[in-house]
């Protein structure tokens, strides 16, 4: 529903309703009181106000209701057609309580207006009100607005579900490709590592000088094997194997301290039960952040802050490393993986150099995953 500006169609409908009200008022019976001149503008305004029904449904509901009461009091025996349109628009916009309250007031005010007009006797005032605002039409207008509102809500929900399904399938496909790539690389790197180990061992056994390039290949093979094992653990976690969560974060910090990093952990808020996917993602964010600090940051200290909020879990990892505000962060595979995990849960991730130096990773994960 476009509420940013009034559409041509809205003006057309409003003008049509205003014309119907004016024609009905001119051709119908009215009391001929001194308020006649006031009744015609009220008929026109009541119809033209509908042009704004999408943009301001509640004010239009009030205006059309006041106009209907006004021209009834002026002696015009004209149905409250514009008010029915306003009821439909207000209920469609979700203002059901306000609409019901306004309609109850209208049903009470119209008999008084009909009695004041002198067009009918006081005893016939309720008949006049019933004719002006038929209860069945009032209910039908509200029901139509509610039905369309529910249909639009279901359409929005279906669209959101399709987007989430497509994103999940894309994530599963990337995960499948990662597994295949991991299996292939594990085999190839294992062969390289074994060959390098054997070559170094044989060279030293024969008393030969081992080339520096061969030692570098051996060390690179060991590092690559460790990386692939870590990747395999992450992939197994995603397959539903026993996963690691926030209870295991202290182990990550203890492991980081063994490398000389002064790592601290701060917990804010009251611990609550979280979905497994949120726990797993939070653990991976801390793990990847500390790994990047050890490898690239040249940092002396690191702080991990986990905040439990009513609607979200916030994670922040800061370090005092070599990153500077004027240095652009180059997103590596680990950072991209973190961002994908967070986005898949509908959260937000920010990773950037800190103003005072060092690097920060901030993530917010929604806790309602139903």
C-alpha cells in the first residue's frame, strides 16, 4: 500500500463519492433550515476527504463522521456513504479499535442530529439514523477492510518466507560446495605434507642440508592441515553434531591466553535459553575474531563482551592491534563466513578498525527464531 502520496485513483474515487453525496442532497428531501448552506460544503468535504484515506485513515474517519453528523443536523437526508469508505480504509490499515469506537459514537450521534434537523420527529430519529448508517453496511465495510488486511499480511509473510527459503537454500548449497572442496583439498594437502615430511626426514638422516624451501613447504602443509581440520569441525557442527555454544567461550579465551594475548570476558544481562543456531553462531564469531587477532592483529589485549537483551544477543570483540581508522579492512574468508551466518539469522554484523586503534567486531543476533 503506497501511503507516500495521494494517487490519481484516490482523487477520482473521492470526487465520485462527493458528487454522489451532492446530487443526493440536491435531489433528496431536506428540512430547508437556515443551515442548508452549511450542509452542501459538508457533503463535499465528506466525500473529498476520502482522497487521503490511505495516507491518514484515522483523521479521514473522524472527518467523514463529523461531516455525516453535520449534514444530518443541517437537515439533509443523505446516507453516510463516505463514512463507510473511511471505515473500510481504517480497518484495512489495522485501526480496528479506533474504528469500532468511532462507529459506536456515530450510531449514537446520528439520531441526535436527525432530531435536531427537524426533518423527522424526535420519535423517528432512530429510524432516520438507521437509514443514514445501516448497521449491516457498516459491518460489511469493516469486514471487507479486515479481510483485505489479512490477505496483504499473508502475502507479505509468504514473500518473506520465500526469501528466507531461498537464502537458506543458497547457504546449504555453499555449505555443500565447501564440504566437497574441503574433501578434495584435504587429500591433496595431506599428500604434499607427507611427501615434505618424508623428504625432510630422509635428508636429515643422510646428513644432508635440508633446503629452506622444503622446510617452508612442510610448515605450510602443517598449517593448512590445521586450518582444514578447524573447517571440518565447523561443517560438522552445521550438520547437527554436538555443537559448541556460549558455555565454551571461556575455553576460547583460555586458549588465546596461551599465545600471550591478554583476553578478558564480560557478561552483561541475565542468561536466558537461546536457540542452538544463535549459540553456535555466537561461538563462531568469538572463535573467528580471536583467531584473526592472533594471526593478523599483532595485539596485546583483547576483550569479549556478551550482552543478553530481551530481543537479541549482542557480541563485541575488540583488540588493540595494528589496525587504524584510515586503513580499509579487507574482508577475508573468516569474516565473510561470520557475516553469512549472522545474516542467515536476520542479524547484523559490523567489523571495522576502531577510532582509538585496533579492530572491533560487533554482532547482534535476534533471539526469536520461531
